[in-house]
């Protein structure tokens, strides 16, 4: 199966973004992992298998990436604050000797920590790609679409491999953690 990738240029650097699954993943933070550094050694100009249609058009890539940066910027702060608020409240209850269910709080903190890490990772990726730190710097970023290329993948069990037999860690992880991605990937794979 051939997945379309959109090559785009930011500050004289080239990157690729999955132009199909970027609009399928469950959480906005996960679309950041679908951005890859430009390396044409594993991509091709023409598909070698059944090509998926690009859902991300060239004329919308700049707005899409800027909106995703804003969402990640805001979401990372929200998740961090939510975790701090939970920890403060729990510590006050513990200090006062009010039993509130230790294991329940540990589980909630682990979930909030995971969400916070995912949001911070997405923000880090967007900051690197766009070359900015803060939201107010977005107006100086220019994103220029270049072309579509294709990334050929194979599915073996629940693991995804490129056409050279190298395991694709990003798609394999998404198969485990993102139900929307997994459902769409399997549907497209079975209909090829």
C-alpha cells in the first residue's frame, strides 16, 4: 500500500507529512509524529502499490500546520496545569489525613502524565519543524508545499514495515495506541 506524503519547505528546510492519515488520528498531538525529515531514499515519486488518496491538500498545509501548532501549544499547557492541580489537591487531602483512594490517584496521575508527555512531544516537534518557540511568532513562518511522494508499507501481523523490510516504529505504535488510525489502516489494507 502506498501512503501519500506531502513535501513542504519551512525556512529552507524540507519535511514530509503523511497526507492521508494526518486527518485520521484520534488526537491532534499525534499528527506531529506523522511529520518526518526529508529523506528521499525511502520515498518514491510514483506509488508501487495501491495508492491512498491525499486528504491534506497542498493549498491547506500551511494553515493546517499552524493550527496544529496552536492546538499543541495550548493543549500542552492545559495538560501540565491539570496534572499540577490534581497533584496539589491530592497532597492537601493526604496532609489533612482524608482518605481518598491512593491507587485511584496514582492511576489518574499516570494517565495525566502520559497525556502531558504526548502533548509536550508534539509541541517539541512543531517547534523544531516550524523554527519557532511561541505562538506569537507564527506570522513569520512561511510554509510552501512542494510535491506529493509515496511511502510504501507492508503489514505483518500488527506491525508496519517499509518496502525494504525495516519496521516503521511510528505506524506500528499508532496501530497499538490509536483506534481511528488502526481501523482506517486495516480497512485500507484489506481493500487493496
